[in-house]
């Protein structure tokens, strides 16, 4: 008897309608305060690339632009390879619901070759995952039930009596719940699984929403497969809050100190 389908695989499942055209459906497991969790939308679009028969190489970059809310229900995804070179392949993607564009994206795939390599970022000095408690899920955001989060610093505490924090940095161990081997689909979702930096720096409720989100993948498929179901170490912080928008930059590491991905996003907020 085959094992049950993981909730992430169910949420990102796509049915082929024609070449480059797929149909999917939102999942209650990844619901957010308004529409689905943005990370699962990114994972779904990347899955459309993975399923396309013309795919060549592994993802090295994905840029998401969230055009509007996605309602519960069915949607379609278009995945078009617009140019294939000797070492890179470029894609344009769109998610639509009832003829309205909900999200657009561009993706770049590449075939990696062994070359001189060096790591300049530094793996944080942190306790092991098993030494830290699991953070309770956030009732306002059902998608948090789909992750096991263990915070080293920077857990979100809305309406905290301590008031404004000194900075917006968070460091935590994270993995899918239930545990799932990491791959590009799960990794891009994890890159968006940070609470908005506004809520860490200034812990009071305010409407927020990601406008644009880019992930750079530093690992290939073999390196991700070697990680298995082990938790990942993730860090995130903002650099500027100004006039209704703030940025958010993040790193995601394997527990062995391998930098797997970095991400950047711009987020809208209103008071």
C-alpha cells in the first residue's frame, strides 16, 4: 500500500490540460489570512516547470510577483520556456483564476558544472534543533500547522508588552510537518515561511502582503537529496521600513552548514 500523499505534494499537485497548461486547486493546509500562503503559490508555479517535458537543468532563480488574492478553488498555471541556451533556460509563468491573473513569475534553470567555489556567508552559531522547543502554530495563519519551527531568536509576539524590538532578525530551525525530504518545491516554500518582519520589529497587528519575492537556489538536486528530512536553519531580517513597504532578506542552510538558498522580497504594509 503506497504511503499517503504529503500535504505539500497535494497542495502543489497539477493536472496537465495541454503542453505548458495545468490546473490545480488551493489547499486548506496552506491557507493564510487572505488566500493561500505565498510560499505554496511559489512552489506550485515551480512545480509547473518541473512537470514540463521541455525542462532542462535545476532552478537557480525564481521571481514571484503577487498580482492579487487567490480565492479558494481551482486555478490554472501556464509555464512557457521562452529561451534555452547552452547553460541556462528561461521561463515565464502565470497563475490565473476566472481569467484574472493572481500571480506571475520568471524562472531560470541551469546545468551546473564543477568549478572553483567559495562560501562567504557564515553559518550561525546556534543550538541544535532538538535542544529548542517547537513554536506553537499561529491561529490566524493555518499554514503554520504545516511547519515545525524552533526559534533561536526573533519569534513573533503580537501585542507583546515588551513593545518594539531592537531589530527584525529571526533565526530558527524549520522543516515540513509532517517531515518531508527537502527538494526545490519545499525549499522555495520554506524561503517564504518567515513571519513578516514588521511583526517582529513592531509586534502589533497591521495588514501586510508580499508584492515581489525572489529566491536564489545555491544547491542542486543531489545536494538537496542528501539533506533528507533533516531540519533547515533559516535566518531573516529587514533592512528598511519606509512609507508602506519593507524588504526582507533571508538565508536557508542545511544542518551541516551548506547554504541552500537565499531570498529577497518587498512587502506592503498599512497602518
